[in-house]
């Protein structure tokens, strides 16, 4: 029995594809384009199973689109700046640049071994000066346009990474990568003015109909548009006032306190003469002030002794309110000051209970008695009717908001306002291995842009990592330069860009990676952009994707391109998971340290018990990582690719199992034998299939064309696991067919050629080899995708589910052209439906042709 020689076959076709430059693309406005892109990887040194899944999904799309007539751009590159390279310098004594370039070379070879149809001549690395020189130039353009600024402010400081983190990089009060509790520090930082695009970024989400709804919702919530009012609270005994932003001006009569942020200007004024307040503020600022962290933190405050007059005191509201400094108020949201309405905000209620403040309900739940309604341990935050609120009494909440805002504006007490949760993007990072920020600090001239003819500002190679912190700060020569404006001694900016800056525009650089005097050619980006299909993890829903959407608009406004959205379609794949194991001492075990014994029990290689844990994301710490290179060497790239596509819908997590990879390998060998064993039966290549002469031949003909239609539809819808199942079904049908006539043998050739053509996006090496064995000279990767003949795809019957009151009760078969009345009649006559009806007359029968019949009783 012949066995598929995967090693030789995969090397052979990878060499041929490269020699023939099959996957290189050129700008050609006469052809329809399709740009498919997977999120580029960080060059850590080894690919992992998440990479294999990600690039397999993208490659299926690229190969399908290429063969259906599109001019496909499918590039590759490296997100190459970042802290792990500096950690390697500290731990291994290797320079970050050397470590990075060595890893890129290794990972390039690994990804090439997967057989992906990538255009490698467009390869980029963000740490290459030829890449980031353009980033520096764009920064200077944005600086001139007012989209970049520098200011001193409180920042999130990661004590482990020794650098600043953006708000988006603080997860539950901890650094997104290190996991360390984040501190607050005051530093001068560079910011991109992303808030200038808040409304545009929000409104455009509705047009991204090929993005997952959950991602659009995450971005919508992060942008956080809030409609409300800015209200003035005069300070008693002073001539100034506090401005408070609220989204619930309808609850003003329920106010019992005012709270300000620990870094509010009034707080800074008061703490200069109040040591206890200063200590409280210092304690508050020690932890990162993210909304998620503060939501979980204990609500604490400090009574300043100041009082604020309620702006509606003359209309029945409480006359004056105590002013607290509170740890849950954020300076960078609204005005950094709130009024607390404990009855209708859970956070305010917890605070009021702690400090013995009044709780005054002013919104009545539907059906509640206004004379007896009180608040217990849970605030009422739902909709209702306003009461205890003077002229707002009896109004629904939405109407009360409009009425009170109009009143405040009419009487000069406040105004309606829209605010956003989104904050400007802080991009300064206190580390070496990043893109230098191209400005110079001069004592006489202030901040001076580096002249364009001096770009790129490159990193010095001779740096010292023996001490913590940024080695650029202590470099003996690099940071000392003359001011380009006045010629006096000055110094370079030693902060480098957040690495998310590089990934915010790399997709555009792929369009023209060879151009040196601009980030890209306008002709190229006008043709290729936007990306038609972007593929990556949902963990980038807020950070990378939001920044890229902003950066595209900033490039547009600086005249680089004419584009709003960078990614038309987005697909977020699930993680690859694996069962974890420990030995009897609790030590984590590698997958290759575990086996099943003759009784089916998990044991170590020496026969000791192996204790299975949970199925979890592959992680080095839990040693449940499977090395893709080992799998490719043992089974072949096509087997790894097929497993990634077959065992789970691509948007869900995929559990790695040895049984699964063995099953994929067996099927690939089955395909190999299927073609090899039938080659002697086939007529010469190019023989027309002709018309079937009997029912078996007609059945195969129908299976061929229905498989084309169904597999194509499954690919187009990203139902890759369904495509695999359909191909397996097709394989079964071919195996069962025994040609007895010349037309039958010609139909067998048509079936085998179709099968091989359909599997090519998934297992390209095997498909090319079988295609060649079938006698074809032209590469399958360059051959047209098969097209189904409608005359042979017509289904003789269609199966429809029948539900009664939402519960599935039966399944019926109807002809494809059956009318709704016929489908209704057949469904109601079904015995199972009759039992469910139990003699009752249906109120309605809803027919969804081709899908379902709903009977409502």
C-alpha cells in the first residue's frame, strides 16, 4: 500500500512555487483586487500553534480568491520592536537587534515550511530604519497638524517593564503583559490626539458590517459616548465653582455629596495645607486609575471640609453638599468631578453607606408606591418615573433629562454636553528597543523637530543593559546633539514609540515596500487598500484595531491617502488549547512526556500516573505547548493545516489532540491512495466527462457539482470545518463508485480532478502532487477554481425543520419549488406535529423557504 511521501513532496512544491514566483503580486487596476492579511507576528523565535491556525485560515482565503480571478495581495512581515528583545539582552547577553533578526530568520523558515501562498518580496520588519523613517516623518506631519502634543500628566507605570502603559494596556489594574500591579506617576509624555476622531470612529462602526458584532461593541464601549450635562456647583465661602459632568441630570434632586478626583486641581490646592489629604491622595495614586480596577476597589473618600451649593437649591434640592476627594473619580473622564446620587448609582450607594450620607430616591420603578419606596443594598438604576424633583415629577427618565438640561441652559446653571470615555493615546515608552521619537529638546528653542533630511533617527548599537531603565537616557553620546534651530547644545528625546504605532500603518507599507522617499506610492494604496479580509485574535479588538482606524484617518488628513477604514472585513479566530498534565509531585508535564497505557490511562513515559487537568490555552508556564515544527516534521504541513481547519469552527477555540492530528494524517494518506489506485482506470487528461449513462454515473455527476457549490459556499462563509466535512463526504462517494463504462471512467476523472481542486486551499502540497499525477502541466495554484453546473446542483428534495412553539418536533422533505402553502400543508400533516398540536388550531404558520416551518399555537 502506497504511503504519501510528504517530506519530499512539500519541499518540492515549495521550491517550485518560489522559483515560479507564483504568489508575487503587482498593482494592476485592470483586475479586481483582493487583499488578505493576517496580523503580523512578533519575532519571538518560534512559531506556535496559534500562528499555524492564523496563517492557515488566511492562506485558504488567499488561494481561493486567487483561483477565482482576483489579483491577490497576501504579504508577510514582523512586528519587531518590543520589550522581549530587551529582556533577552538582560538575560542572555545578546543585543536586541541581533536577537530580533536571528529570530526573524528562524521564524521565516518555519512559516515557509507551512506552504503559505505569501508574497515574500514584500516582507517588512518594523525595526528596520527603512520602515520607521517614514513613521518618524508621519509623526512630524501630525505634529505640524496638531494631532500630536506633549504634556505632563499622571501616567500608568509598569514597575516590572519600567515603562508607561496606555489606559488600554492596563487590565484590572495590572500591566497587560507583565501582570504587575500598575502604579501612577507624573511624567511628560507624547500623545496622539485620537479623541479628535472619537465621533467619527464611533459612527463608522455601523458601516463595518463584515466585522464581528462583539468587536464593534467592544470598540463602541471603549469610545464610550455619553450624553449628559455639565453643571456648576458654587463653592460656599469662595468665589469659584466646581464643574461636574453627569449622564444623569434627571437625578440632581437625589444628590447627597460631590466628589473630585485625587489629581483634580482643587485637590492639589487643598493638599498643600492638609498633610492627611496629601497622604490619602498619595495612596490613591499608587494604583492605576483604570475604570475596571476602580470598579472592583473599595470606595474610599476624604472629606475636604468644603461645601458646594446645589444649583437647584431654590427648587427643592438639598441646599449644600459635602465635597470629598474620592478614589473612584477619574480626572480624565468628564471634568474630574461628580455629584453622588446614591439611590441610583451602585458605586455612589456604597460610598454613601460607608460615610453615612443621605440616600434620596428620585426615580420610581414601574408599579412602586412613591410613599413607601426606599433603597436597600442595591441602587435602582433602571427606567422609571421621576419624583421628589419639583417640576420634573411624573416625567419618564428620558424626557426628564431633556427638560432639566433645557432648564440649566436657560438659567445659566449648566449646559448639555457630549463626552467620551476614550482618552488621547499616550505613545511615549521609556525603553531602548523602539522607534526613536524624532524631536530635540533645546533650552532656548523648546521642542524642535528633527530636520527631514536627518531622518531616520536610528538607535545606537553600543548600549548598556546592565542597569534597569532606558539605556538611551545614560548613553554617553547619542542623546547629545546641537539644536537644528539655534545651534546650541541640546538633547534628543530618549523615549521611543509604543510598538502599537508601528502596527497602526504596516498594512499600508505592504502596498509599496520598495519605495524609499515615501511610506508608500499613492497609486498602490489607492488600488490595494482597504484590506478586504483581516484575520487575527479578538484580544486586539480595542488596542491595535482602534489605533489602526485612528492612524488611517490621521494619514488621510495629512494627505497620504484617501481612506477612512483600513479593514473592510475582520475575522477573529479562536485560540488553540490543549489538555494540561501534572505528575504526582504537581510538576507540569510536556505533552510528549505523557502517553496512554494498555488500560487507556494517562501515564508518564516511565509509567507513573499523569494527572490530567483542564483544557487551557497553550502556555509555556503550564507546559501544554505543542511545537508546530515537530508536528510538521512528523506528519507534514498539510496534516497540520487540515487539522487546524477540520476539528472546530474557526471562530471557536480548537483543542489540540493527538487523535485529531492522527486522523488528519490518515485522511491525507487516504486521498493519496484514492487517486493513485484509480490512475490506471482514467482516460487521458482533457477527456470531456460526457453525459452519465446510468443512475450510478448520474449520482456521481450530481455529487461532483453539488460538492463544488457547497464547498465554495462553505469557504466563502468561513465555515472551513464544514468544507472539510463536505470534502470527506465527496471522498466517500468517489470511493464507492466503480466505473463500468468509458463515460463512467471519464466521470471518475472529473470527480478526482474536482476533489483535488477543492482541497488545494487546505492541503496545497498534496493537491499539487495529485494534480500533476493526474496529468496536468499547469500548476493547480494557478488554475481556475471549478464552477458548478446548475443543471447538476438542483436538489431533488429539501429537508426543513418544523417547530411548534419554538421546539423542534419534526423534519419534512419537500421539492425545491414547493409553494409556501404546500410546505405548510405537509408540515401540519406530519404525525409528530399533529401530536404536538393535540387537537389545537395553529394561530400562525410561518414558513422560511429552504430553512424552517414555525407553527405557533
